[in-house]
């Protein structure tokens, strides 16, 4: 299959900060790629003599970079519909977790599932995500919480890379919650993650990053610090679930370790925003979790904007706090609930999403030398994609320059 192509007569959202305008918009523009990489983006006609790839007339429609979902928990078994019902009756996420439900419920179901089952479930979910324009996705472990099951999930994530055209990036979230059998001893569990799990994950190259849930119902700052020390020693990127249900100061820890992202952030405060700016940490907003948990406190978007901290948006796809399978719906929620502008939302699922994964050199922009992950839309403005989400799907999807069926979800038994 050819990995070269030439789109002309397009409205191009380059998302390149060097191109003027909010998202680097070019009218009547061309996008050319060869051998999987972007070769030319601009309004000058491209001299295509000898060019062997596909040529597509966009007829003025929108072309964007492939979307990036930088925070998901897509590998799990079972569902938490009953817990959803309990929450609707007024029980809190933390109270359900304390009664043995929540993450522990999904851990029990996931431990029972084989790799084949997990693979097929996750494949269906990621295919759905791809229908909303996602070409790169981060997937976390964290529903195994023992050696065999964390490795099983990470192997499943690795196998997803070959099963779907999307780029899949794995994160180890063994520090998600304390599993049964540790009798309240969080310190011993973190010791085991550091000494018994992470070295093997590194040796087998099963994850790029290490994550922690820093919260009163999960792990404290000291435990987070020990985990990050080991992660840094082994060369993992660092990120965390922080300031979600209370001010945990996990963000300060991530800044101390020059992590790539701090995620959730409903309880983030001003001094922490300044630290994020200084340390180059990307804010990952997860409006799906805010919505499903019926939170009332929003992340401090105005402060993040004022201090120019890049804001990424992700689905947080998981069975408990965010059963959400569309990145454009996450973008919609970030606008409606958190007050992001449409331009900020588009950057949140492109350039800033790439930065949250440490991939800003290769993804999230249409610019010479970047990976040719390209979407052609049936509309001519990002507003239409986000406003009518999830009903607007890309017409064509190229990943590393190769054309894939935008309806990949349908071909896997989805409607
Ligand atoms: O990002 N906050 C912790 N972890 C997930 C929820 C996982 C679950 O409830 O299963 C989150 O919201
Ligand atoms: Fe999460």
C-alpha cells in the first residue's frame, strides 16, 4: 500500500504555532506526504512531477492532524453499570471505592479474563475511538495489580499495536489502588511495584511511562515520590492522576520530577500552575470523569491559560469514572463544562495531546517531517466537528501515510 499522498484544495488546520492564527489555519492549501512523513504543507502549488502517490481534491474541506487521546484505561473486562446506578442514588465515587467497589471491581473482572478476551474487548473500544479521529492513543495498565495481571495487561496493550492501525503507547499504572492482600500496607505494595514489577516492564519494553493515582483513597506523596525515583532511574516518562478529588499536591511532585503531564486537576491551585509552567508539564483535562462523577469543581482553566500551560484533553476511557469512547465528545465537554474555546479544544486533542505523551517532535501537527497521521473531514471547520460530536466522523484517515477505512469500527461489528 502506498504511504505517499497529496491533498489539494483543502482548509488545513496545521496546529503548527509557527503558522499564524489560532490553530495555524491555511486556506486553499496542500498537504503532501511521502514514505509516511509529511513532506510539504502550504498554499504554494506543489510540483508533483514524478509523484507516485494518491491525489485527493478536498474541495475546500477540513484537513487536521490525526487526533491524540493521551489518557485511557482501555484494557479492562466487565462494566460498572451498577456502580453508575449507585452514584445516581447519591453514593460518592470514594465511598463506593471504600466499600470494595470501584477500581477493585474492575480488577477482579480483569484478572479473570484471558489476553484474547481483553484484546478483543479493547480492540472494539479503540476502533470506536478511531471513528472519532484518534490515530494515537495512550493506554494504561492498572486493573491487574499483581505481577501476572499487570504484565498480561501490558502485553495486551503491546498486542493492540499490531491489531489496529492506531499507534498505541503503554503506561504502567500499577500504583492505581491498593490490591487485596496487602492489609492496608501501601508502602509494601509500592516497594513491590518498584522492585518486583518496574524493572521487568523496562527490560521487556512494555511501557514508556509510569503513572500513579495520588489521592487519599490511593497513594500518598511519599509513596508517589518513591515510585517516581525508581521510574526516573529506569528511564520511564512520569505522569500522574492528581488533584482529582482533593488537593493531593501530586502535581508538585510531577513538577519536581519534570514529568510529561499532570492529569485531572480539578483541585489545582495557582502556585501549582506556576510550577507546571516552569517544569514544562502539560495539563491533561478529563471532562468525561468530571461529567460522570457529577463533580462541581472545574480545573482552573483561566489560570492555566494565563500562565500558558498547554492544555491537552483526553477521554480517560474507563468503566468507572469515564465510559467515554469519542475524543471529539471529550473536546465538546471541555468546551461546554470547562470553558475552553474551540481553538483550545482542537489543540488539546492534537499538539498538546502529543506533548502530554512526549511526542511533540513527531505528532500533533501538520508540518514537514512529522508523522503523516492525517484526517480529511466532511466539514470545513473544527467547530462543526466538536459541536456535532460524536456524529461527525472523518471521511478518510491516513496513519503513517497509509489510508485506512474510517469505518474500521463498523468492520469490527460496531454500529
Ligand atoms: O482516571 N482516578 C483514578 N483512575 C481512573 C478511574 C478508574 C476507575 O474508576 O476504574 C480515572 O478516573
Ligand atoms: Fe484515568
